């Protein structure tokens, strides 16, 4: 990405390895990606390629096409 400063607050951006939680219906996935992170407000900027990857993963989660994903355990909802 060729962004010098945060589009929200004009703060300094630094590249960091981040984890993003993606949801698709009843399934969730944690994805490790690089992002430009604002040191002032914490906003994250992702490349177009990364955003397309998020969309692809969300679609697979929604359609329950999770064969290629590594299970991490189980989630529970408590009322």
C-alpha cells in the first residue's frame, strides 16, 4: 500500500502482523495478515488482495466449505 498517513486522523502508519476474526453464518475463522496500523487511532488498512482474501474466506464459511481450514476448538453461545 502506498498510504503515508491515516485517512481518518492523519496519524503515522506502521506495518504490523495482525489477526482478523472473520464470520460467515455460524462459522468463524482467525486469519493472520499484514496491515498498516495507525499509531494514533489504531485504524487498520488492508491491501486489496487481503480484502479479497477476507471475502473469499467469508463466502467459504457461509457455504460451510471449511475442509481446508484447521479446526481450533468449539464455540458456544450462552444466553
